[in-house]
C-alpha cells in the first residue's frame, strides 16, 4: 500500500481531488506544485494511516517507516540538505490536514530536526546565530507542549526570567546568547517535567510529531469541532511533512495569511495580513500588528506589502490570479518570503460570510469564471438566513461604548457574559448573550456557537475569534483594544463606562462598533446580488415556494421574499386578537348550536375582512386556507376575568362556566377534539368560515375583475368519510354564496395529510380531494408517537447521543415520516393524476427536507416568510 505521497520538486503524486486520502492541505500542496507554483518539497502521510493507527492501538502499518524515509530522501535531494546533518541540516514542519479544514483544532510542529549539534549548523548556514537559537527555542517550545504535553506557561516563565535578568522587555531585544540561555533553561525544565532529556535524535523527533498529530485527531477540541460541523470521526487526518522555509531570517523575509477576495464583503481585492521578519504563528498570535497586503487598504501608519516588498508582492498577485483561475473559487492562502523568494504553504477554498459568499458567486459568474448554475450551487441556503437578518437602524439613537475591528458582519444584541460555559448555559435558557473575551481559543467554540455575537479585546481580522465567527455566521467585533475586561469581577470597562455581566450591549460586526444597551434594528436589503442570484435560482427550480402566513404583514413579507402563494393560512391564528377572542370563547363554551351561531355571527365579519385583505395582497396567487384546527385548550378561558366575560356573553353563571371549561379540557388535546372532528361535530363553525372565504373571494373578484382561487383545506383527516362530509358542507356553502351574490369563482377543496392513516389510505381520500398538503409537524408527532409540545425535554439528548441523526421536527425523517409521504403521494396520484401536492410543516423551509420533497416530486413547499428565500435556493439546488 502507498501510505506516503510526495510533492514538490517535480514529483507530485497527489492532486486536489485526492483530499479524502491526502487531506485538504496535502492535496492542495500537490496541486499547487503541479501547476508550477513555488511549493517547498514535502510528503503527505495519508488519512488511511490515521484510520489504521486507531484500529491498531496507535501502531503504524509496517511499510510506513520505509516510505517516510523515502519521502524524506526526496526532500533532502530537492533542497540539498540532510536531515540531522551537523553542517547543513534539513529542517521540516509537521502539520495536520483533514479532509475539511478544522482551523486551529489540531497540532503543528515547526523547525523539526534541530538539536544541540544541528543548531550550530544552522548558525553557520544562515549566518545568523540569533535566528538559529531563536528557532531552536521555538522548536523546543512547540514540540514540548504539543508532543511532550508540557504546559506552555512553563516555557513563558523561563523567557520572563531571562528578560528580567537582562533588563529586556520585548522578545525582539534578546540576543543569540540570551536565546541560548533560554534553550538551556527549556531543556532542563523539560527533563524535570517529563523525566527524560529533550529528544536529540531527529528521527525520534519526527515520529514523535507524527504521533502527536494523529493523536490530536481525538483531542477534546477536535471532537467538539467535528460534532458542531457534522464531520465523521472515521475521516481521520493526514500528516504533512515539508521542508521549512523561514520568514524570520531578516528584513527581506516575511510571512502572511491572505484571501484572494475579501472574506467579509466578497469585494474583489487582495485581502490579508503579513509581517516582515516573522514566522507563521506570529501573524495569528497578535503580539505584533500585522500589516495589510494591498496599498489601497493601508491606513497612513501602515506599510502594505505592495510597498514594502514590491517584487514578492507582484509575484503573489500573479499567484492569486493563477489560483482563482485554476480553482474557480476564492482561496485562503498562506505564504512565506525567504530572502525575497516567495513560497506557497497552503491554499484552500476560503471561509467567508454569507454576504461574501453571495457576492463572490455572483461576481465570479459575471466574470465568466463559473456559470449561473454553479453560482446557485455555491451559496449555502442556510447561510442566506444571515443576510435576511436585521442590521442596526441608522436612525436609532445609540451610545457608542468602543470601536474594534469589523470581524464578522451583522448586528447582535444581548447580555454580556465572560465565559463560553456561561454563554452556553444562559443561551439554553433562551437568553440572548454576547460573549466577551480578551481573545478566544478553540476551547471557546461551544460558547461562540451559543452566543448571538462575540466581542474580543485582542486579535486581528484573522484571529481565532474572527475566523470562527465568520464561519459560524455570528456577528463579531474583534481586537477592541479600548475595552478592558476583568474576568474576576465580571466587568468590562471602556472610557470610564463600566458594563457588568448580565447588562445589555449591542455590537455591529459590520463596523466594529459596540454600543451600550440595545439599539433598534432594521430589515435587510433584498436587491442587488441577492436578487440576481435568486433570479438564477428561480430559473432552475421546479418546486414552487409558498409561505405560511395569515396576517397582512406576514403575507406582505412573504411576497417581498418571493413567495408564489400562501400554502397555509392557519385560521385559528386569526382568532387570538383581543377583539375576537371573546367571541371565540363564547363559541366554544356555548352548549347549543343556537348559542354557537350567535358567537359565529359575531366572528363572520372579522373573518371575511381577513380574507379580503389576504386575497388583495396575494393578487391572484393561490391561497390555501385551512379551516379551524386548534387543540381546544388553546382557547379555553383560564383566569377568573376570562371566565366571567364568557359567562356574561352567554348569559350563564360563572360557576357553570368554570365547570364547562373543566368538561372541555382534554387529557391529550393534540389527539383530541380538533381538526375536522370539530367541523364534523359543530358544522356551523366550518360553514361560517367557508362563507367568509367565498364572500370575500366574490367581493374581490367583483372589485378587481380578477377572482381569487381559494384552496380550502380540511385538517386532521384520518378517513375518507371525514373529508366527504366536510367537503359536501363547503360545496353547499359555495353554491349558497354564489346564488346570493350572483357571482361565481373557481375554488378547490383538499386536505392535510398529517396522520399515518391518512397517508396509508391516501388513494381513498384522494377521491374527494383536489389537493394534499403534507402537515409534517403532526405527521412527525403521530408517526414517532412523539409529542410536539413535550419533546423539547428529551429530544436534544437523543440528537446528542446520535439516536436521532437530527431533530425530526426540524429535518424530515426520510425513512419513516418520509416513507409515509411517498406512499401518500403515489397513492394519491394513482387515483388522481393531477392532484396537487405540497408540504406545509416546518420542514418546508429546511434545505435537506426540500431535497426530499424534490425527490418525491411534490409541487410546492410552504414555509415561514423569512425562510422563503432559503427555500427558493434550496429548491434550485435540489433540482440540479
Ligand atoms: C402540520 O401539522 O404540519 C401543520 C402544518 O399544521 P399545524 O402545525 O398547524 O398543526
Ligand atoms: Mg397539523
């Protein structure tokens, strides 16, 4: 078996499409080398070794050692130095690289191959003793903490001690002999802590580092990260061993991290940060302030790479073009300049905000790099959500507290918490929190996930907080230096203002501003790139997208977002209005038909006006109106004053009413007197609603000469007979209204399929139905026998333990609930070829459920107004 793949110096055994085997980093290093970019030579140990390692009690396959040796030989031949050689030592880096990037989650060791003898070789070869001893101490420090598990504070203490002793303040002031002293101190400390001397044999060092990288696949942070991002443990990581190049060998050296376009806004500009005379980790560590790449982005006190290193920069600009043309996507790259020579250390598709993802997809299509279909595929529908979220209202009053870097756009408001654990705990209680940290580390990701927004006082645009927040779509203000944070006293202060934990702040991740208290927000813009991409999506999608809406505001929002009709108008939601609830209670509590009719007569004008409004806003688009379907308890009077009010409206006494309310209350309302059961026992209710619908439709038809086509939907049908009875009632009322008004409209009558029995007998039910709408909320509840109202208490545990892959109320269960949907669709179509099929449960706005709906060939999905754009895009992707 080939366990090791070489790259660079004309020997490229891997390719970009081999990322499963080589990990993203290894595959792309090989790809970059093979398209002629300057990549230091190296080799990749495959992810299969990682799998083997965990299956064999952390042992390696027998052939590995020889293959690693051969890989090392390839590097030595290419570079002209020898691993462990005292005069011209080869130094290597050892890095992890999984199939998908897991930033900062796993371990890295640099400068490997240094020991007491080779460090002298490096002194001679580089002509720079200070650099050589600094490199050696960096190596002991990294190897010591990553491979030997020595606490990093122990290293810092030794540096501090030497600084104190010599009166130096900054690392940069330390001389070669002083770094030599640090090295001696490190070695002594490592021997003391681990009971063994620091390993001097480069081969032992190499295997130690390889083992540490493979082990880091199972460290706590990596495990958490995988859980949050749905990455299977079986994938494993690869290990990349590569010749070191040095960005810290003098003023003609540099290192940087950049993006081929702006990852926050998507703007087509070379974007990123670099540092002269520095090694990779210095850029992210936040000790020195990194400088911008492009002069266009430089502030007066900054020195762009374009100005400072024009030749290397020009070369990098060419690399940027080559990479974008080759990968046809925005790249996130790492590079090092050693003695004015550019080396590429990494490229990968860059993480970006939702706004950037949209802009880059549309721009690249317009630049001809990708086609429209590809652009539609590029944007994650779930991420669109971020763009549809509010931003700060420019007119709202506000009190600025501080300003940091605009690290991840969007506005967020919440109470201040100072730890990831507290953020998680309070978010679970339903509170909105802003996580405030000096800086974040991979240990904080659960809290960042739980928070509405993140604020850090240290770190730049590529700091951990910024990168992770952008990936998660959380607004983030980073590097807010004027804010000081006191964890012990749970308080942050800035310019004399103090905010305690639990008090509210608002952050704007688009400007970097932090405000005291809460600031009003406004709706997002839906024009420009958004409209362009949606237009492309609409061209390729087959599924129609409707909205679940009952109020005029919801209906208007739905149309603004591009809904092609209303798929579910829940009429019971129209009855909670204070003006009406009294009449609704009166209707429910009345003991006779005559009593109910009095209450219904009060409700009719309201209900008719509701439908007039809806039909007018929807202007001829289909509107599905569902007749009353409440679990009755939602409407029963509870308080004394409510009971007294109903009593007086019915002319009954209070005690009687209390007893009646008790009689009506059910042990299991979700399976009780609701849906069509209500319409069958009290036909006058459905008669009133049907009348309101037809009178409204005729009125609008007369007024606009464009008659609406209402679709009247009967809920909770289990048997054909239930639908026959209710349908006959609706048809009769229609004829009555047509006769009274002298006006005729087209309408259809259909049913929800939301009970397993209805799904299994859908052929019989279809005889009386013009359409089916799958009510997957109830269908999930009844298929799993899982109460919608109570599942929240234990469902998260089921998901956490992997008993359910996802919450079945969020994402449709394809094997059970989905099977019923499939059966019903097939049976319905067999009886009635043109029966219209839709879905109106919450799943109608969930991208993976929409893929399922496409596979069943439903005609439309219906979801809440804000999810309509998400559904349009997901439907397009499902069709591709
Ligand atoms: C459903 O059951 O899926 C549905 C849409 O109806 P409701 O949520 O109103 O019960
Ligand atoms: Mg339902």
